[in-house]
C-alpha cells in the first residue's frame, strides 16, 4: 500500500514538473514590449503567458530604472497613453510628472511596475510566470514548445505563436536565425550616413541608479569603490546641448536635475563623463555577461561616489526600497541595442526621413509611431566610426508591421529592440513609448494570427491596423489629432492609404508630422492621392488646382464609384456628424474629405502587402 501511494505521489510530481499547458500566445520577456504584448493579446481574448525572470513588469521603464520617458508626449498612442494616464492619476496631474528637464514624464520605477502589474492582473486571459527562466524553444507541427524553470521545477508550455520580447533577442538566436549586430555598412543598408564598413560596435549600456534626497545634514556617501579615480568623471558637469551645439556650461545642479523624479528622487542616467559603459555582451554566455555587467555596475557606483564625495551631494543616497535588490540598484541594466533580425521588410533611414518619397510606400503599413530624434550613445567607444547624428534630421515616423514579422520563421514575432531596423534607426526605435507600441502591435498581431490559424506572412495588415485603431493607437504620427476626436480613425485610415499625406517637420527632440485637418483640399491633391489606389484614374488629368467643392467632390468620386448621387454624400455627411450641412458649393477641408472618403469609398479596405503597395 505504501509503495502504491509513493508511486502515485511520484507520478503526480512528475506531472507537475512536465505538464504541457497550452496557450494561444507565449511571450518570452516581461520588459516594455513583452508587458504590452501580453496585456494586449490577453485583452483581445487570446490565452496568453508571459515568462519573466524577475518579479517586475516593464523592463527598461521600471526594472532598468529609465523612468524618464523619451518622446511621444503629444502622441499618446495606445498602451503608452494608458500608462501615462495611470501615472497622472497616481501623482495627481501631468505637472507633477514634469520634475526633470530631460522629459515631460518622470516617475518612480516602483510606481511604474505597480501600474503595469495592476493592469496585467486585471486581464483574465493573461498569466504571469515570474522568477521563470526559459531554457529551450522548438517549433513543430505549427506549435511552439517552450521549456522554462521556476523554483527548481521544469515546465513545458505550447502555443501556435511566440513573441521574442527578451532584452537581447536571445530566443530567436537559439533558433539560429540570422541577424545583424553593430553598425551596418553604408552600401549594404542603403544609408548615406552609415560607415563605409560594418562593425560589431553597439551602443553604450547604462546601469542606471535611482538616488533619493535624504535631507540637509544627512550623509549617505557610499563606500569608496575599487579603482576610483575622480578624473574619470571630471567633465560630468560640462553640458552642451547636442541640438544647438552651444558651448558647454559647468552646472552640476543641472546635471543632477536632468532626471529629477517625483518625491525627491533622481534618475542617474548621464552620458557625458557619467555612467554610460561600453560592453558588447550580446553574444556572450550568461556567466560572461554577468562578469561584464558587474563592471558596468561598478562604474555607476564610482560615479555615485564622485557625485557625493567630489561634488558634495552627500545627502543624495541610493534610494531605499525602490528595487527588490540587495544593493539597491535596478534589476537589469539599460540595454540600448540588441540583435536586429531580418523581417519581412527592413525599416531604414530613407523610410524615416522621407516616408512619402521612399522607395516604397511602407508608411501605409505602419503600426507604431515615434517622434524622438535619432540618438546614439558612443562616447565610451571613441574608436566607433563617427556618424553626424545632428545632421540626420528626421520627422516623426511610423514603424511598418513587417519589421516585427520574422522573414525566416512562420510563427515568430520580433519585439523589444530586435525588430528589423538599421543600426542608425534603432537610435530612435529603441525608446520607451515606441517599444511599448511595438509590444502592443506584436500582441495584436499574435491574437489575430492565432484566432485565424494563419502563418504571420499571410495576415491582413489592415486587420492588424484596424484592431490597433480600436485600442486608441496611432498608425500615422499626426500630432494634431487625438484618439478622443470622433474623426480620429477616419483621418488615420485615410492617412494610412496615402490619399491625404501629412507634412513632416524635424524639430529638436520631439519631431513632428502634421495632418492639418482644417486645411482646404485641391482637386489635384485628391486625385493624385487616389491615383495609386484606383487603376481607373491612371490616365485621368481633369483635376485642377482649384479648391475642392462639394459638387466637384461628387464628380470626382464617381470616377471610382459610378452613380454616386449628391444625396448619398449628404447622408454620409450627416451620419458621420460633420459640422453644418453638406452643400455643393462648400469648399471641403482635409477632415471632411477624410470622413467622406472613409464612408463612401472605404479605401482602407484595399489590402496592402508588406512594402505598402496594393496586394495583387
């Protein structure tokens, strides 16, 4: 009898160790993109699992301590807008988040984690496996099998879709998928600003430190780190504006206030003779990685000692109870660069600088928006080929869906900083709101592909885009419209067809693209925008430069949709609640044309392929 009980006990134990649980979507990594992907897929209805080695969600925003948001202040797209609204609710106002000069949105890392955790646990279809370390993935018979360890137990889970949201693209690497790492060669990538030859130099990483003001008279100076030399940080207070390139000024208070957080805390993430550190750990094994990251951590501690001992900020000490770590430092470092895998498309500089004049209309497939300028950290690697980033002026941009879809695997979605972008463009796409958007797009794509049982390459791009619009996300980076606008989706859809194009403006650290919804539309502008979508307009040359009237609008759209009466247009106008009454002599603006085109012709329903051209 005892032997039988022991047998059943052993059988039950083995079952718990190796039970294979099924999901619709598996997300490896609970960083910025992984958190957004898991929340999104779960909300849409997919049974989703996030496997995360720490106990935190949010990655670089929280666990790495980079809690000063770079960019997208006027583009509150999707889950990024939701996260910021939650911060505002927590602290009381947007003004309470504008504590440091580097950003409009600064917060305590632990608060960011709490917000992500609160959102995640509210999603019924989302499961979180914390303190869980993935060990192996395989793909057979249209099914992923992932093995991970937690609390010395081994688990296996399966799903038709998997998202690699690891910080360095480790899951895809384990599958031997090809990738790029470091700077691209100019001729290979098609970017005039790239170096002539490729190399393996990546951006500096940073072990961020969160300091806390303990008040006058307090001395929180840490023990003197080994190999400390104050000359290492002697120019830390000399700050030159990289946009205006004015002469640097010696201002230590300004350096400290760079990342001032609410509640008397400070983010120390300083690139000028500060705590940036160069090491390329991407292809190292876990033990070698830890050795190199310890060196980065030691540099940050030396910088903190310099701030306290040499600059006199002894009242600023490492924040207490900010992170669940023994040394009070963040859980992970801030990785600015990862492996960059090959997607269905490569998102390179020409598509950022001039999206409407690029080699293909890839902007039509956009699923993520960003406005931060291209920003690279190479000061700790002075032998890196010089790239004049100040001259690389770009407007705001959108990332194409194809950059998230692996070219080499039918069911692998790329996320975090491992999407198919050039080294130069990664300097913009790596930033927090953009990576959150990448995660939201990845989760949406995974949900739709799992529900329709499709290979990723066969997905309808428009279906992914529409699902994102329904979540309050932007497809086009038009800052002069908000998701709360009743015509937001119509203007976004028409913008994504290219019928009406925006105007890009490179502008300091918050680049812009304007839609100008109140501007009048000319006949020629409308026809030129429609021509690539409708073969019947190929040889039409009967549109003038006159402003478009209601009567002329009716005449022109009948070229595509014959026998469209004025009454139908007037009914569409009323149905979509445009201001006033539709009249034949009224001059139409871009908002009106967007809404009427969206309602009457529905050009957004014309399917596009990965490069943005019409699907044949």
